[in-house]
C-alpha cells in the first residue's frame, strides 16, 4: 500500500487532501466531522474583521445533466465572532493533533492589524497561516483580498508585515483574476512567504434569470460578480499552477493546489504539475465529506499500479513536458483510426469533422447502418473525432513514425511506407 502522508513545510498530515477555506471549514462541528471522515487537514475559513453575509449566496452552471459544473458564490469571510472561531480552532487541534490546521487570514490593510491577528491565531496552536490575497468580491473595496493579490508591490509589503510577526509557516494564496499569477507569486516569495497556494475563485456571472432579468444569485433584485469554482475551473488552475512550477523563483517554494479537484484523477494531475498538497471545496459541498474515501482509495490504487511508494515520487513529473508552442515538434504527426468492431454508427465523428474540422471522414450509406472511415490523406490528427466519440477507444490516434523520424501523411504516401510503421 502506498504512503499518502505529506510533510508540507513541516506540517504533517496522513494524506494530501485538505478542505479549502470555505463554508465547510467555518466551524468546529464541520471540521470535526471532516476529520472523522478522514481528511488530512483543513484551511479554516478566512478570519478578519467580522462581516455580515447576504442571502442568497450561491449560483451554479449546470451542463448536460451535470449539476454544479461550476459554483459561484458571493459569500465573504467568516461572519462568526473571532473569539468563537479561535476557541473552536484550538479545540479541533486538541482532538485531532495529527491533522493539518491552517488558518486563512485577511486583516485590515495595515501592519498592526496583521500582527494582532497573527498573534491571536498562533495562540490557538495552529500549524500554519494562509494569507487570503484572492477574495474576488466585497473585500476588495477595503483594500483586501484580490486588491492585494492583483498588485505585486502591495502583496510583497503585506507578506513582509506578516513575516515580521509569524512564527509558523506562511502560505500566500494567489488570485486568478490577473493575466499571470507569476508576478504576485514572485513578490510574495521575495517578501518571505514559505509557500504559495492557488487558485482562488474566478470573478464571474453564472447566468441571468430570464423571468426576473436579475443575474444569479438574486439578493433583493440585485446581484454582483461572484467567485467561480468547481470542475469548470480546473484547466485554468492547472495552467496557473504550471507557470508557478516552471518559474525559477516561485518554483523554490512548495505549492498547495486548488481549483476544481473533484476526483483522485484531478488530484494526481495537480501533483504531477507541482502541487504538494491539495485543497478541495466544491466537491465536498456537492457530495459531502465522505468523498475523501474515494479520493484516498483512488490515489492509493493508482500509486500502487504505477509503483510509486510516496507522493513525492511523482510530484512535478509532468512540469517539463509543458513548453512553448514554438518548441513543439512540427513534424510530429498522428492520424485517427476507427475500430469498426466498436463503432455504433452514430455519425458524431463525421458531423464534427465535416462541419467543425477538416472533412477527413468519409460516409458510406448502407443497411442496416451507415459506416465511417478516416480519409488518411486528409487527416491532420486534431483529435476532434476522438473527443466527440461516445465509445471508449473506438477512435484512437496513431503515430506516423518511421524509425526515429515523424512524417506527415503525404510523405508517408510518397515513400510508400506502411501505416504506423514502428
């Protein structure tokens, strides 16, 4: 059995899965149930100046029968009294000393407020701090959240304030509401942060009610830009994570990956691109805390299958494979192949290729069904037919290689070479 335990800046947990700073980590009763279910740690919902949250708070994007493909929220930081949060954090640590307890912070924009809040949190015995430089709504009006994360100079200044007072590991959480997370990531590292986490939620409007004409969620006839998360944001999170993992400065610190992690496969992808701990929110809100069982079991089985003893055996393994477009092998070529024994003759590949791609699939009318075949001299290997096909492995992509040389199809024909000559 693989070892799933992690050591993130000296913060140990039995597995890499932490609940992200969000409603599921807002109070003791939730956190204790999460620990009982098996979560390796939590990032306590952001503490700071007490706020009052609105009603309603959430909206979602559903797609093709899948509920909550993306979740939007306009909820701010914790609206519970600070002293109650601190008392409950301390109790959770006492009851589960082997789990990671990180506390998210967002103080007023001055040194004294940060220093005081840090001291109060450290007195609970918390293992680490996460600086919320990503909240995409509300708090920006007070020079907090994304207003800090979008300005590298301010971010560096705040991190320096924090490092003056902090005696436990500090993680800086980056906003995705920028062209690139690297400048702020560099600034945070230059300011002394021990680690980075990303991504926070993406500013969004999930839709408009066609009866009331008010965007969702509706708060007394008005709405506002919210923070978008869930499976829909995973590709964006992976892109930003990779840029942090590849940068010479930001790659020197560990990264906690966040953004659409819903399955063990998602978790593996984040770790392959450099994350050394994983934060989950929407999946827990959607399916409950017991999803941790599937996450750990799936990760363990995959690691056993691949022969990885610990998560550190494969973290960052995929980072070198992402490069600039100009550095890709222009001579590499693949061609689609349809397995006629698996084909259900739905015609989706033909329609997509004919109308949206390169007209490289032929249609032969017949009874009891039509048949489809690849026009190999026209196929550019774009993958579209494979992506739309509803049958696993019915359409596969075959390399056009002769020895160590990649050739396009016309060159294969000119030389009279057999298809897929390996």
